[in-house]
């Protein structure tokens, strides 16, 4: 079975997870404020926005070091927290204080994870059309499995993490493992994600139909690839026979 899409006839769909299927930024920034308010009393809303942006967008080099095997997941998380707090002149002490901060942040962030409103409808349409789908993520399989399940997305059975094939995006192998598990071909498989370089460009370079999910309407004049502002825009017609 195939389905007509904005980008042609497709037989499989792979998704990024974080900030594509689940609103990780909301979960992260809300949990950050919960666990840091006692350290930053009186910080105004603009300050919290800056605090969250440092943690989620301006310290991703620590996450890259985690992907390279130089840091553990909690180490990169703690370094990002220290950088955000340090911007406001607060030092997170080594030892028990740091451990407590990381532990509480993890618990609260996990509780706040939720799927975007446009996810279920797209998955329903794919199920109705008999189109297989899955997820390929730049994090380890078991952590992302728990995240999907916690967000109510246990119906996504195919999941490829960085530890599945031993490489992160944009290495072609990680996208192609997802394609293999779906049982489709690269050129008939959509790959959709919020990171235009890793998801749209990386998947396209691997031979898939890469699509940038640009929820915020960011304008990048040099980007000439495929993009949508909602997952609901991926599928435009009813299924057609193979």
C-alpha cells in the first residue's frame, strides 16, 4: 500500500522524536524552572526564557560530546544546567547538590513529556492506509522507548537509537536502519524532523525523502529543501492502491 503525500507517493514514514513527536522543549523548560526557582528567586519571565534557551539551544555542544562518547547523559545534562545557572551568577555545587538537581530534573522532565497535538491524527492516517512508520533518534533506544511510551506513543514499534547501529545522525546508517526495519526503500520513505540539518538534509543525503518540520516558521533563505509547519500537512489525500 502507498499513500499520496505532499512529496509524492510514499510507502513508509520515519520520524525524529524530540520536538517532532514529543514537545521536549516544553518538558525541559518547565522542569528546569521547577528545579531551579529556589536558586534564582525573583527571576522575571524574560530571565526564565533566557535560562531555558541557554539550556535547550546554546549548550548543545555538551550533548554532542555525549553522542561522541565523551560524557555520560547525566554529565552533559549537569554541564548544561551549570552553564545556564552560571549565566545568572549561580554556581551549582559538586556532590549532593548537583546530584539532587539532576535527579529531580529528570523526574519532572519525564512527567512533563507529551505528544504534539498533530501526532495522533497522522499516525491514525498511516494506520488506516497500512503504511508502516517508526522513529529514528539521536539518543539511545531504551531512553527514547520510555519517552515514547510515557507520551502515549507506544503504537510506534519501530525505533532506532544511536546505540542500535553505533552512529548518530547524520550518518546514513542510522536512517537506513530505520528503512530496513520498515521494509521499504529509501526513496519511498519520508523522514521528518525539526532539525533541518540532521533531519531534512541528513535524511535526504542518505537517499530518503527528508522533510524539515519547521513549526516556528523560521526563515532560512539558504534552505531549498522540503518543509512543513505541521505534521498534519504531510498527508494530503486518501490512500491509493499499490
